[in-house]
């Protein structure tokens, strides 16, 4: 371009000279006019190369400036007008001194800007050397729409920072860039006048000319005004840095005119969660419409995650909308906002909700949109807003956040992402930011901080509230706050109670309060039976609580509840009568319960009572008369308590009697209440269960006498006609089971684990048509399973590990519903029946350490088998497993006599474990390519057909590097041999070897 200008100029000069020699004045005037036009056109059409990389046709956005350059105040203001080129490299350039603020304020500011969708530049170099800044930094400054300058006490120590500032102020002058100063723990007047630390810093620099330039830049920048960040100034109210950062980010967004959502001041743990949801969304991957739900309890961070996702993807969609707090707003208002956001018009008027829904479907069905519906509680409201997935055009992405998972299922979302609580270290970091304004907690506070984290249970809302409460507090104040946490803080309580208030049914609220006070950690099925006995619709009620994230159910079917939800439920009960515990519906606090039992002050308001003490002593004795007035008591939970007197005082409405460490030798007649549903007397002193005079416990469904070590015989089951669950685990002196057990019509579970004196079951036992689970594990004297076992037609699980059984009856093949059979670690050699052909439903078979020499050839007929464990048996060879098409796990660890496997393996096998098969020499062709093969300790293996091909398909081979498999097997493969520490759960500790 410069050469072109030179050529034009030279040509014009020649013409001018010619005209002068000819004295043609008119021509000279014309040429001078022409010269002016040419240079004017050149200045218009040639862009300033420093300001933009875009072409001469690029459009720009003119943004008025809001600051006066002559201002000397520290109030927010701006510089002169600015033109933002579409070709800008960055939104914001951040100038700062790394030693002062890199790991604290500046890093968090950068993260907050990035999460807000701002493309910010921050120099990654930890140490800057030399006087001159790099070309890359110059380009970054010139290619940014605005600059943020973080003035810290050591800023002027760095010649690099000062040179950056000079360039920044030049770009402000020449390119119209905005400059936003931040005075981080420094007085703006010290920057403006170069006094204080800035005066001392400038005296260290020797180049007087540069220093003069730097002084001008400092004064000019400080005159722009900006943000003073001071949280230690005694003259002002202390503010955490997060508040400043949030304000700065909002202001930057305003200056840049970007559409973004303010997520949260501290973005701890957000990135990983956004990444997870991004995989489900697949923005740009396909043109289908995807609807994603984010569910979780109040305060878990659903909205925060949704905002972060929106900020990540909003610039990929021309049409987008974020509708916040849908549950609280009228549908008409939300429809107007949605239509306005997507159609980018003034809010449209809709004549009715139905008309608004129709308009959404009509106008949106061809548009690619990003819409987030936040905090939705009612599927009807959602349908009125969004219609259905067909209301949106190809490539659209819809995100819904809710506490009601059932609503997401009703709306038929594609994927539900359950928002999880924070991990311990994440929680500690978030608490530290709110409490100390830094990522790390001071060492002297660490133990107290971990107690707060434990209390909050990974709930961001609680961490934020408590962290802010503890900001700038002393250790003594921290300790005092922790002591008061038995009562949930009001701000947290109010938020959590939203979910409780949203329950539509009084029974649902009753169930929630019962669980929060008594049933956390209990088997879900047991709790449902107890609550059904109380007249509640427990199945439906618990499902609603689960859908609304008020309870969870773990893998062991235990009901769980977040500690803060538990405390919220208990606080609701406490609020029934804050002053008098005996007038509340439920009492559980040890001091409250002991007081009312000692004073005999129980009332008819009490429906549930719990008192758990660590051991039985004289101070744990109370009179039964204390229960006289508790006429509505239905739930009673005691641990190591002794009651003196007659039990006729107990309520006839009692449904659940949980008395662990029950001190008597038998259950008295008066205690056997006719309406009782569940008796739990673990670790009792019972020798027999019921006395001769005991009446019929017609409604009893659950009897749990675990570890009642003195119990010698089971109850007479004729008095328990509707029993469904019998648990006598650890009753090591139990020698016989009453023959009346065979008359029970509903008994589904019998657990006799650890009953070491039990030798057999009564013949009548095998008449049980309802029994599904039988556990005999650890019954070391148990020798015989009757041939009548085959009559137990409902049996799905049989566990007889560590017993003295020597022969499995052939009738077992008639158990067509049996899914799991475990006969491991047998005391004697185990003989299997000749055929297992009838076990069509069997999925898990464990015969480990059964002293087996052979197994039936027709094991291949077990078509449903998924897991087969045959460890530590005396096999020399094995039958064919190739037809077991569903088998995924085969374990032969420690089969020291096994010489070879000659048949092909099952096609879908994922784990073959043959560690320490010391006689093994040959392996069959691995046509099924198991994902993992463990051969550690199988040192005699010399032939392994097809191994080279298997390894090239990505199979992991676990073995030690010094074993004798021929080297040729690996020469053409991409083998990575792993030394594995392999457990049954496939937990691996790996060391990589290049070859073997």
C-alpha cells in the first residue's frame, strides 16, 4: 500500500512540473484538486493496520464514552468514544503485576470474565524479563476492545507493566479503546500523583526519559476513575473481593454491550459440570431438537450451572432466552419475555395463555434457539410456555432446571442431569473464597473450616451463606457459630423450605417429617410398610419426595436425606411449639426426651419419640408411666433404654417398635401391641421371642432380631401369620427354627447368616411358596439342603457360603426364578447335581473355593448367566462356555490344577481373570476378545492362540513382565502390558511395561 502511494505521488509531481513549465495555470488548478481527492480516498479506504485485522469493508459499532478524562474522582466513568471492530482479537486485555495479584484477585477476575462470556487476554508468563514488551503483547493490546489495568502496590516496580500502560493509553488515544483502572489496595491519588509506593518504585528506574513517559501514562490512567478495591479500610464497611469482581464484570459487560448472565462470583467446580452437560447438549453436532433437564434439591447449584451453560453457548445461537424463576411468575409475563427475546422485538402482547402458546409454536418452529427454563415446578406451566419439542426448529437446545424430577419425565426430556453436591475440596475452596476472599483457607482456621464444610454437606447455598456470615470473623466467632449450627440458619431454612411448601398433600409432609426425624438410613421397603401401617400412602408419597429431591435412595435401597434437609424438617417440627417439646408431634433430641420421660410430661400431641443412648446403665432407666398420655404414639425408637413398670401404658396405635439392646429375656405380653407392623430388637438379651400368653400379632410384617446372641429358638410363627421379613442374622446360639414357619403365606426374606448352631431347617420350611431370598451364609454347622428345595418356586436368591453342605440337591434345577446362587468357601467338598439345565433365570453363579473337581457339562445351558466365579477349585479342564452369550465375567483365579482352556470363550466376555493358575500352559483362541485378561502369576503359560490379534484390538493384558510367553507374539502389536492388582471389583493399580 505504501508503494502504491509513492507511485501515485511521483506521477502527480511529474505532471505538476510539466504544467509549470508550460505555464498552463488552469491545468495546474485542476491537478491540485485531483491530488486532494486522491489522498482523501486513500485515507478512507486503507484501514489502520494496528487497529484491526479486518478488511476495509468491515463495519464497526460506535459506543459513546461515559467518562471524562479530566475527572480526578474514583467514581465509575469512561473515556472518549470508541469504535469496536468486528475483527478484534479480544474483548479485554488485563494489565497487572504478577507478583502482586496473579494467584489471587487477577486470576479470579479473569475466570469471572471468562465465565461471563468475555474473551479476556491474560499474559501467562510468570516472570517478565527485559525492558521491552513482546510483539505478541502489543498485538493483544491493539487487538482488544478495552483494557483493564490492575494498579497494585508493586505495579510501578515493573518496567514491563509501565510499558504495557503506555501502549494501552496510546491505543485509547488513537483507536478509541476503553480503559478501566482498578486500584487494588492502593490510593488512586498515589497513582495519579506518583506518590507513596509509586514514587518509591519510579525512583528505582534509571532511564529518565522513559520515567517521564510512564508518569504521564500513570496520571492519565488514574484520571479516568475506576474501581477502588479495598476490604481492609477501617473507614468503610468491609466487602469481600467477590463483590468487587461481580461489580467489575457487570460493568465490563455493560461497556462491551454483551448479552451474558451473571453466574456467581466464585466459579468453583462449575467447569466440570458444564462439561458434563455439554456432552448431552452436543451443540453443533446435529440438527435434532434436544431437551435436557437439570434436577436437584434447593441450593445445589442448578441455576448456576444453567447460567454457565448459557454463557458458554449463547453466541452459537442467534435466538436465545433465559427465563429465570419460572415457578414464581405468571405465564403471560413469561410468554411475553420469551417472544421478545427470541424474536428480538418489543414485548408482544398476547390475548391469552393459549394464544401465547400457539404463537410460540408458530413462530419458533423454524428457528434454531437456545432457551433455558429455570426453576420450573409444574409441567402444565412448562407446556404453556414451550408447547413441546416440536415447537422449536432444527438444532434447538432446551434446558429445564427443577426440583421436580417427575415433571421432567412427564415432559419427556432426552436426558436428566442430576446436580450433585460439591466434593470436600471444592466445598472448602468455595467456603474460603466467601469467608477469607482467597482460594486457600488460613492454616489456623482449617480445622474449623472443615467442620463447616462437613455441616454444609456439599451444598453451595449453605457454603455461601455461612462463608459470608463468617467473613472477617475471629476464631472465637467461628467456634461460636459452629456451636449454634444445631439450628439451621434462617437464610438457608427459608430457601430449603420452598420444596417442602410445594408438596401438595398433607400425608407427603407427614412422611417427610417422619423420615427426617426417624428413618434416614433405613431400608426403603421397611419404611414404606411402617408408614402404610400408619395410614399413609407411603409408596406414592416417598416417590413424590424422591422426585422433588427431598429424599434419595442409595444402591442398597436405603432412604437418605441431605443433612440440611433433615435439619429443615426437624426445624419445622420444632416450630410447632418452640418452648415446649412435649407439645410437638415428634421428639428426638436426647435432652428433650429424657426431660419429658423423667417428668412424665408426655402429651397426646406426640406421635413419634426417639432416644438413642450409647450404653445401658442406671441413668437410662425410666418409668413406663411416662407414656400414659402419649395416646397417639405410633413410632417409638429406643436404644439401650430400660423401662420399668407395665407396658399397658403404651399407645395402642404403636406401629413401629425399634428397641435396640432390649434388656428382657422375652417380649412381655403387654408390649405386643396388636397394631404393630415392625419390631426391631437388634442386640437384645432375648432368649425366646414371645411369652406363652402373647396374643396374635396379626399386622406384624417385619421382625429383626439381629445379633441377639442369647436367642436359642425362633418364635412360634402361628402368632405372626402375616410376617414378610425375618432377620435372625448373628444369633449364634439359635439351634432350631419353629416348624410353623412353613405355614406363613407372605414370608419373602429369611436371613439366618451367622447362626453357627443351626444344622438344618424344618421340613416345613421348604413349603414356603412366597420366599424370595434365603441367606444361610456362615451357618458353619448347616449340612443339608432338602430335596424339597425345588418346591420353593419364588426363590430368586440363595446364599449358602461357608456352610457344611456337601451336596446340592438335584431339585435345585426346578427353581426357574433363581437369579443368584452363591456356594463359596465351603467347608467340605461340594457335589453339584448332574444337571443345571432348568436354571434359565440364573444371572450370578459363585462356586469359588467349593473344592470342586468338575462342574456339569450342561452349564452352557445357563443362557442368562452374566457372572461366573470359579476361583480356587481343583479343575483340570473345563466344559465349553462358548454358548454363554451373556457372560461378561469369568473368574478362575487360583485354579492351580487347570492345565489348559481348549474351547473358544464366550463372545461378550469383558473380564477373564486367571491369576495364579500355576499349571496353565495353553489358552484357546480368543475369538471373543475380552476387554481385560488377567494372568498374573500364571508363569507356565507358553501358548496363547490369537493373542497378537487380540492385543491389536485394544485388549488389556495383566501379567508380570518376566513370564515366558514367546516374544514373537508382541512384535507386530501395539501392546501395552499392565501389571495389575486386580480385585473382584476390577480395581486396578497399573504399572506400564513396553514389552514382556
